[in-house]
């Protein structure tokens, strides 16, 4: 196994430390707060599965609760990153070469990077300047790193994943602003 699983707590502290140092695919500003290995699939993307999408999510939970969910082995869900509302702080929960279980559609999981944003779809106050700016920088870096075009065909909302019943990031997400920030990052 890639991660040390000797602890089984569901706190917001790193409980599953990587056995290898942070790689170039990790943004320098992200803290490693690993998801439980039961909540993602180890892989060697993009060799095993090409990456061509970034999927934007809204947590419908607080930042610490989201991290706790990803660290709970019985939840069977994760995302590569979580962005905190108040300051745009980023936690990386799954390495980009691994497959996070975020889209609810296996082909979309295998070909995408998932970014969760703290907040609720019907509470636009959670979509702060810091959240938009840091998320856009992260998305731009992911797109550059993996050769993903920085456009709405390749940066999608969870609601655009076929077969999903999710509505995030919701009607209050400012796609025009976000895409402008991604393209100027």
C-alpha cells in the first residue's frame, strides 16, 4: 500500500502520510491531508488513463467535515483537492496520478481531477474572492501540467457529469469570473 494506515481517526490532521515525498504534481501551497486508501483507486495516470477534465464541486459541508469524510474508510468518496472558503487554503487528499471517487461516473473519475470547494450551492457567501482565486490558480496549474485545455468543455461542474443527480457547483457559481481567473493565472 502507498499509505500508512496504522491510524483510523477521522480528524483533519494527516492520518495517511504518503510514503514518498511530495511530487511535482502537488501544488506547493497545498497541505497533504490524505484520503483513506479505501476511498480512491491507486493508479499511474496519465499512463493508465489520460486526463482531460477538471470537475468542480461544492462540498455541501464544512472544510473540516469534508476532510473527515474523505478520511473515513466507510464513506467511499474522495476528491483530489478541497479549497477552504475563508482563505482559499488548499488540502490535497488524493495524488493526481490516483483516481479519486468524486464524479459518480467511473469513466469521468478515471479521466479527471476533482476539486471540492467548501460551501453550499444555495449559500453564495461561501464563494469568496480567496476561494475563487486560489481554486483558479490550482485549476490553471493542473491544466498546464496535464495539457488540459482551459475552457468550459474541459473544466466542468459536477452537474455536467452524465448520470449524476448532483447540482453543484450550483447557480451561484460565477463561471465567467472563474474561467477568466483560470485563464489569467
